[in-house]
């Protein structure tokens, strides 16, 4: 499975790369902001993008806005929103336009995300 990761924290971003790579995913690009996410998806056309909600420059909703733009421009790319900030309205908006798998995962969840117990598999 080809993955693009968008996370402004270098430590978390690199940790996700290590975790997903160890489970068989091909992390084709990473980005630290929404513009970088959109450019990486346009260049690499991954199977899925893992996106943080709050990213530079204002750390409010740039990541989720970029994810919504991503869904419009690349409806075949799945989106997983990964954030410590619960933003139900934004998640609902992203999921409403679902054409392919989309979802949310909280950093503060008591259970680890599915990729921590499963290998990445998939094809375009």
C-alpha cells in the first residue's frame, strides 16, 4: 500500500514512517503542511493519505482543509485523519464526500490504530 503522511511534528511524522514501513507499507512521501500534502499526493498518487488536522501556518484546520481538497482532486485516494484534536464537524464533512475509504483516528485513543496490529496490504 502506497502512503503519504502529512504531519507537522517531525518526531510523529518519522515515527509513523517507521511504524507503517515495518508493517509493509510503502511510504512514498511525507509533508509538514497542507500545501506539501497536496503536492505529494499529486506527484505520487498514493492509495491513502494520513493527515493531521492542525498544521502550519495557523495550526487550526489546515490539514483537514487540505484533506477535503485532496478528496475533491483525487477521489481515488483514501484519507485517514490522525489527530489529537477531536473535530467532529470537520470529520463529518470529509466522510460525507466519501468515494473511497476515509476515516479518523485519535492520537489519544485507548486502542491503537488498526495498522499497529496488521500489515499494510492493498492495491490500486
